[in-house]
C-alpha cells in the first residue's frame, strides 16, 4: 500500500497555505508518505521549477505529482466547487463550469476529483465550499 496526499498547497503559489515548498519534502518524510501532489489554486507549477522539486523529492523517496485545483463557476459566476486535476499538462483557467472542466480534463486524458465536496461554506451564498450534490450530476 502506498500513501499519498493528493491535495497540497504551498505558500509560493497559494495564498491559503503557510508551508514553504522547501519544507514539503521534510513534512512528507516525517508523515511517512510515499508521495504527494501539488495542487495550487488556479495553476500548475511551471515544468522547470517542478522538475527541480521532483528530483529533490525523489532523492528522499517521495513521489511528487504536478496537479492543480480549479474553482468552477456557472455562467452567472456562482461557485460550482473546487476540483483537483491531474494529468493535464497546462494550467487551466478558472472560468469554466464544472461540467466543462470534466469534459476538457477527460478529453486531455486527465483525472478530475471533487476537492472537499461537502466542506461547509463560511458565510458564502452556497451551502458548500466544494461541489456538494453536483458530484452526482
Ligand atoms: Zn485546496
């Protein structure tokens, strides 16, 4: 069995994170993870920067995956939740509906996962910060 954390942000590219990217490998080793995925908000790590980090992680026995987390919105700008995306080799825009994101990611051979679908919203208009029941449609 391998244990991965598939949802990691760094302070470098995500305002919600307090961890510097230089620390993530030590943290992963301490937590006895086999690997982790960087899933920054609205972007994918640039290939050259990511490759340096991947090599450093690999030298410590940690598999590093370059993903991204995209916030989907409907045509009126209402949240349709956040999604983790793997296997798409470019940063995706934030201006897509959830169904458009699923279609684009699948067309490009990637994987899309609803991030924290039932995380409760903190005072927003929608009940959930994540996809909520949209995961069933
Ligand atoms: Zn996140």
